[in-house]
C-alpha cells in the first residue's frame, strides 16, 4: 500500500489502516475476553460485492456496536466463520468500510475524532441537535457523501438515528436505498447496552454475552417499492417493529419506557 494513497474523503489509507489495527487491539478483549460476542451469519460477508452494500442495524451504543462490526467484518473476510478468535485478521483490514454518524457526535472528543478518521461519514441530523429537537432540511452534501461511500465500499447505518429501542425508522434511509440501489443487509445486535455506557466507551459490566446476527440481504424492488414498504421491511428485519416488544430484553423495555410511549404502542 502506498503511504500517500487516500480514499474519496481525503483520508490517508496508511494512517487509517494503522488506526484500525491499534483500535482493534485495544478493543478486542471487550468482545473476546471479559465479555463474549456470539456471531451468526458472518459467512454472508464473503458472498457479497466489494462495494455498494448498505448494512442496516439497530443501535445500542454510540461506538461499541460499530467497533464490534469492524471486528466481525474483518474476521469474516479473513475466513473466520462466526468468530473473532486470533486478532491476526486485523493485519490487513478492509479499508473501505464506513459508518454513518451524527457530525456533533463525531466531534465530541478525541476518541470520536479518531473513530471518524477510521471510517465515519458524518452527517447533520435533521431532527436533533445538541440535545434539543430541531426540524431542518436534509443537506444534499450529506446524501452525496453517503453515495460516495457506497460507491467506494460498504456502509453501516443505524436507520433509527438513536440508541433508544423501537423508535421509528427514518425515511431518509429508504430514500437512500431507492437512490443508490445498494444491496441491503440487516444486522441485529444485543447485549451492548448491558455491557457499555451509552457512548460505548466505558465498560459498565463484565461477563455479558453480546450478540450480532447478520441476516440475508433484503429483497427490494427499487423501482416499484414505496418508501413506506422499504421502511417496514427494515423495521422487521432489524427487529424494531412494535410486535417485537413482546420478546425484547428487560433492559430494552426499561430504556424504551423512558420515552413514555410504551403505553401508547401497547394499546394499538
């Protein structure tokens, strides 16, 4: 690899490679040490294209979910099926993995800034800013940047835009799917809320079994399918439809009750 080569966002790939390696070494024990990560479906990673792949997932912490995905993706691509055993898979990490994150979050400290360089596509949230509800127009440059990332590789997005479980899927994700026509792969994560604080940096509890299930690609008719239909497919695929409230963990129910909407949904 040339030490001067850059990705479409101007990030030096040599620096990015070493950031991923160092972060991987520092975080490996969080998923294969004092906490465990149960993985399902990672064999899919070797059957999908090198680019224009969109991973959609539920969201439990700001950063731990993404870091775990970087581990699982690189391990899977190196031939480890449903395992992140032996950290050697990070020696040649996949450098065209990106994740969509709020710009204000990625500027909130040193660790977020490092993670941003490692693969963030930072966008301005249209519904929330500095802890307050807002209502502003989508920046077309943000949409374009997601398209650039998809054209270069894989993109991870959390279509609820929040770590609160069972919040509605943002329609913007469906618009992106219709615009760029990526292969859409759902991921369901669990246990991270119990293991880490909300940011996903501080370890809250040890001995937790975390899980990550990578599902088969969604079947989407990009031309004929409506935004609402795509949203509903994602909602079920990442197990965030209200019907899943009957089987969610106690921790997710407690988190959801904080939104004061559990009673409304249960009466529908």
